[in-house]
């Protein structure tokens, strides 16, 4: 068993729409950037984990990267595909099976909303016929209940999206780089009350790759390694109301985010109060609001004050989604969780440029959530 895992190389293909460039080509670009960042070649890799939802099998990337015979395992886990690939790599290194490897997440989704078959999730066709497979409706209903239960005004939803676009404008890898005011966002087309068009993210394209190694070998490859102190994945419990849940129990249970974040912090030996920068799932504005509390970064009902006080801004006490999050970057499913890791690595290394958190953070946290009620979290340090 090893004492830890480090990230020594990061690479990314910008998110958004890249006409004429396949998802696989974007993944190869990200992988080569990560290898270059670590001063390594693909032949040095002892293993690979990776996945996408719509752009092909990750293991076939070896055709471009190198036919070296390494074990490359495809990972498919919805929006948590990237996080699951990272957790798999973490386990492979901590177990002592391997010392050095690569993780790749990528996607290239067609335009429009995700088209999902209820049968793939063990649900009858009636669920799709009611419109509930369109996740905009689910998120609209869930945030309505949350705002009511915790006495939070709906105006904070526009403020969250405004921050996302403001941060995205500073990020050269973001898709949406035009600033929008809270007033413009609130006045946009209503999609599912109280969420308007610009409060949602969109399916898109992009790729991220990470090179990982044993922590005690990290400085062979990087002067600024980032250490993966804790990583955890959880699925939903009985009674939690999650994406594609066909019913709700009489007694409510906590979201998988609660268990995943608690496990990640416990593994790291770090408290939520010690986090300096966080990237959390913002499929839409309401998701960021709810996940702030579910991850332990604040108390339920406290978010409205924190947001209006500017605490979640890049210069604030607890910067959240400093790269613009999913709202500004879009969501290529296979890459979203790894984008969060990439951003936190930049922040901890002091390399985030215009969207760098002042005073160079020491502890970073990531959280990704997806259907059908799954959550992956990490704690990173420098």
C-alpha cells in the first residue's frame, strides 16, 4: 500500500463546440497536454482509465496515443464518469498495483437536450411520457421545494448564474464567455419555474486528462504536484429524491452528495471549513445552491447571505466554481468531473491566470453529481 496519490500532469481541450474536431481527437489533445505537463510520454504510463457518454470508447485512444499494451479500462457512470475514473486510478495506485497512470474524460454531445431512454434506468415508459426524463423539470421542482423549506429567495438563482458567466469570461477554456447581468438572466425565457434559460448548463464538448503517480514520487515529474488526499463516490439511498427517481418515499433521506463529501473529507483528514476553493456541480443554479450545504461547505439556509455578501466570488472567503462551472463551460458528461480537478490543480499551483484565487489556495474541493442519483467528491492539497 502507498501513502498517497499525486496529480503531476494536467491537460485540457477547451469546452464548448469545436466544429470538425471529434471527441476522440479532443481527448488525444488533452492527454498529450497532460503528458507534456508531466514531462512524460504515453509509453511511461502503466495504466489508463477513461470514459465518455457520446464520443466513443476511451480505450480506443491508444490507437493515437500508443500501442503499448497497457491496461486501459473504460468507465461509464453518467455525469460522474470523470470522477469515477479518477477514483479508480486512485485505488489502483494506493493498492500498490501501479505507480503511474493516466485518466481521460471526454465527450462530444449533439445539440439539444440529452435524449435518455427510461428503460436504461429501469423505469417504465410512463416516466418519459410524463416529461420527467427531461431533467429541467426535475431540477425545477427540486429547487422550488428547497427554496420553500429553507426560506431562501429565488433571486439568488440569478446571482449564481451571473457569477458563473463572470468567471467564465475570465477563463480561456470556457464555452460561454459573455457576461450576463442578474437582471438579464432573471428576465430570460422561463424553462421550468423558477429556473430560466441562462440558469441551466448545456450539453457540449471537451476533454480533460490527468497524469497521476505515487505521492512519494511526485517531485520526479512536477515542481508543483497536487495531492489527492481524499476521493469518494456514493449512490443514492432509500428515501432520497434524485434525478430519474420514479417516486419519493414518505420519509426523506440525505442526498448521496452528503455521504460522498463526508467520506472524502474523512479520508483526507480535512474539515470542510479548511477548504480554500471549491468546484461543485451546477447543472443549474439551484444545484449549486443545494450542493453548497450538502457538501458541508455551509449550513442549509445560509447560502443566501453568503452569495449576497460575495463570499463565493473569486476574491471571497470561499470561492466556488472559479472557472465558470457547468453553466459557463457546458457539460460534456465524460469530462465534467475532471474539469473540476483541472481547475483546482491550476488554482493550487497558482496558474489560473485571470481567474486565480488570491493568496494561492492550499486546499481544494470538488463535487460532481449526476443521474441516477450519484455523487463523487475529492479533496486536493498542495
